[in-house]
């Protein structure tokens, strides 16, 4: 029997080959290690040369994280059922967690939550021709990320694993992506990636083993760490985590929240950290940060954290979202003034999307959202890509007056995005 893990095209990314399909590789690794009787393959649809064959496997797994991929995944899954009705189609991931009923209309089985054991059980039942392979399946047990192996990368070509794009601003060393943790204990209202709602950081040993594997097999010199928070706020967790990275003689970058101690920033800088992406999100007002339930709800404190990064030689990428609830008419001027004053190294700009499952999506009226578009392809969260001739997405509209005052129109938000992006391009600060 053949099991295929499908990577969707990620067509909404400017360069989908820059990032590695880590969750697809993670679950492919899990399946291969758990079922010696199965041949496990990964089908990478980012490669436009690939033509998908619905009859090429007995089991098809889609790990659907972003809602923007949903329509493509649904279409492929339905095609499989039409042409290969005996095959089992499985969909898990963040979108499936929050839109399980819709997802089940397009596949045999929906996995919810941390699904390692559930996935193994469903595949085992299918192999044994038992009936427990259909419907929405969620187990009470929360699987521990550290208990399972890191993703092996040999399912796809080396050039799709290592590139010089992650660290092109640092000499273009051979770099790749990795997750050393899963979940998030924060609850930003525009986000859905806090499942599980706690941080699960890998052990010193597991982190060490993965980096050694990447260095030996792929010649990796830099890690683009994709953890939700790459510097744990808790010192007891942070120190062994950072020490595991630091012992490997690599450079790395990651994203974090502007919280935590100066001591941890200093330790991180000594482990090879070159750049931090900070989820500042807005410099319009503290009220906007409060409405979005950001961990740091103070623009002044965010600026202090940026200054601390500079103190220890860490470059800063400020991440901004335009169009958040509560945003004022003066947001463009405030943002430009902030950038002129603080002078971050890089800035990533995105447009707000009330993605399915987020509190903003679940209760739009509370936040003055009049309408959310059904086109899932527009719900591509945090993409940092707004060329002058490109549609900015923004799959929603505000009421003219919201609980937080008069709103910006969709056209005004798009104008602000494009003006800031123009400002950044002129100063070579775009990311």
C-alpha cells in the first residue's frame, strides 16, 4: 500500500519554494516510522511540473494549516474520491480544527487537535479494513511534541530543503527551516495557531539531534526557526532550549513577542541569533494592541524591546498588520513617524484577515466587522507581499462606525498598505 502526503501549491506566497513543508514532512516521518508495510511518499504541488494523479496511492493525507489552501485541498480530495473511491482521504491541521464540518464535506476523515496517535489509529484501521476511518475524530489525549521524531527531509529533493534565501542578508549561507516547539499560550485575536494552547518546547537532546542531522546531511549553516515564540519567556525553559541551539555553531533567526528579560536576549545573542521578527502588529495606539489581545499591549514597551535587541547586536524585523479593529485615520502617519524614529532593520507588512477560527472571525459584530468574504483563498494570514499591482486581499469590511469609533474603508486600508510598502522599498527595508 502507498500513503501520500500532499503539499498544496501555496500559490499565495511570493516564493513558495523558500519555505519548507515541515508539518507535511513531520507527519510523513511519523507514518513511515509507524507502518513498515506502507510506502510513504510526499507529493509537492509547489513544483508546477508535478501533475497530480488521484490513483497514485491508497491513503492521502493533507495537513491543512492555512485557510487559504482549503479550496485547493478540497478540490484535490474530491477528485480522489471520484476517481479512486477506495482510497482514504484524511485532512488535519489548523483549518480542519476550526472548520471541521466544512472540511468533512470534502474528505473521508478529519483529524482534530494534536493528532499523532489519532492518525496512526486511523491508518491502522484502514489497513486492517476496520470501519473506524470516517468522520471527525478527536482524542482526549494531547500528544506531546517532544515524544515524536523530528521531520526527516529525504522525502523531497535537497534543493527544496536547503537554500540561501533565508540568510541572503547574512552572506547567503545554506539555510533551512525548523520547528523546535509547537503551540502557543498567548491568545492574539487575529491568530489561530495556539493549538495546543500551551508551549511545547523540544528537549535539549531532540533539538541537538535535529540540527546535527541538518548539518551532516544537508550542510546547513543557518536555521530559520518557525516557532511561534523562539525565545521562551520562562527562563527555566529558555536556557536549555537556547543552549541546545548555541552548541551547534550555526546562525539562526526566529520570531518572538516583545516580552521577556534582557538576560534571555543576551543569552540568545550568544547562541548565534542574528535576527528577530517581532510581532509588534500596530503602532497606531495601545488600544489597538488591547483589542487584538497582544501579549505586549504597550507601544512604548515594544520600542524598549527593540532597543534591547540592538544592544546585543540582534537585527530587528518589525511585523505590522494594517486594518486591525480600532485603527485610526492617522495610522499611516503614525507608522511612518515610528519607522523614521525607531529605524528597524526590516519591516514586514500584511493586511488584516479575520481567518476562520480566530476570535475576530467567530464574533465579527463585537469588533465592528460588517461582512467577511467566503472566498477562502483571500484568508492568507501574514504574507508580507503587496506589490504595487497586486490585490491586497482584505477579505472583510467594517461597519462605518464600530465600537471603537469611525472605521477605515477597505480602500483606505489598502492605500495605507501600499504607501508603507513603497516607503520600505525606497529604503530597502522590505522583507
